[in-house]
């Protein structure tokens, strides 16, 4: 099938292998039904969804990139705390060091869940680890979104945002920090696995000035960063323009996607985000040609 340059793509999707609500097979079927030209499954600290998708088979009419989204420590120039997310595209799924690191990160996520539940129990909220695991499903990776869903089902929160705002978000009563690898290590791992490391959703970095972002990007380029997520659900047209200029200035590939999670974030739809996102097919061509 020959695609026109205007064909839309979505290079930021989450499956049940992390905190999405659709299986890899269902993501692929939805993408085909929407007429998307290409997708990437970028689960948090996991490539299990990509493996499953490839085993099931990718339709000829759909371009597909292996992917991952790694939560890393911010680089030294970052003025705040928390995580910085680095997407990896076109990675070899059998890379030994990448797999060992992702297993370590998944173990850290699992170790975090009991601590969160203990804190919730201490403030009078009755839920168990087993309930959270059941919510995630047999092949899922239990995490805060699944804890939030249990809280909603038990009437402790109105929706996902309410659960994070009241209990699970940074600085809230049940927040537990998590283990993260250094940004330089995440970038190195992705490059070593044959992939393209990309800084995800710069609008979420909570920076005060464009100069701060420029400094962070410059520092990460020196670590081996190859791309910037220019097109994103929450980027305004002005932000998209500025991020495109930033990518051009630092000779970075541009990528884009919706950060689709399924029912966890019902306002964000595959391919169009919150309604008006269009990620050009040319960005996929740039990634597969690099």
C-alpha cells in the first residue's frame, strides 16, 4: 500500500502491557480501522506489548515501530524533581542489556505498589494488592492507574484525575517515589539497542522559560538524544511551532503521538488526541530512514 505524506500516524500508544486498557492486538485493529499509516507501542518500561504485537502479526497496510517509554532521572540542568520520559523507537527487542534494565524497572514498579496500598490503608481506605493485580489483568503491569481504578470502584475517587489529585500524585498522602535510571543511561541503552531516543512531551516538564528547555535539550543531545516529541496531545499550536524550531536547531528528528491509554484517559483518542492532533506520516519515514 502506498501512503500519501498527509496520512496520519500515532507514535505514542500504551497497551495492557503497561497501563493502557487495550491489548496490543486491539490497538492494531483500532489503528487499521482509523486508517492510520503507522503506529508505535511505547509502554512504560516494558517491551512485552511490542513482542505480542509482532507475534500476532502486523497488517501490511500499517507501518509499525517497536517502542518503549523509559522513566528516567532528569538531567543535571533540570530545575525540578520527578521523572523525565524518554521514548525509544526501532529498538531490538532481544537486546540483553535493555531487557535486564527494563526488568529492574518493572521490579521497582511492583515493589512500589504495596507501599502505596499500605499508605492508603493507613488513611482509612480499604483495598488490597490482589484487587489491584486483578484490575491490571494477567498480562498487565500493575501500577498507579490500576490503583486509581480500584479507588474509583470503591467510591473513594470520582475519576482517575481525582484519585491522583487526592491520593496518588506527587505530594499527596499515598505518593511513593520510584527508582529511576539516569537519563544518560536510558539514552545509551536505546542507542545501543539500535533505537532512536526521543524526549517525550516537553510541555509536561513544567519549565518556566524556553531557555531552560533549550539547555536541557542541549545537554541531552550531548548524551546521544536523537529526537523530540514535537506533536503531542497537550501541545498548543504555538508550542508545536517552538518545539519544531528547537528540534531543527539541534538537528533532532521530530516525532509525535497522542499518549493514548484507552479508557484510562477517555478524552484522548488514538490518532487525534483530544480532537485536533495530526501527526504527519513523514515523521515515521524519518524514523525508519535514520
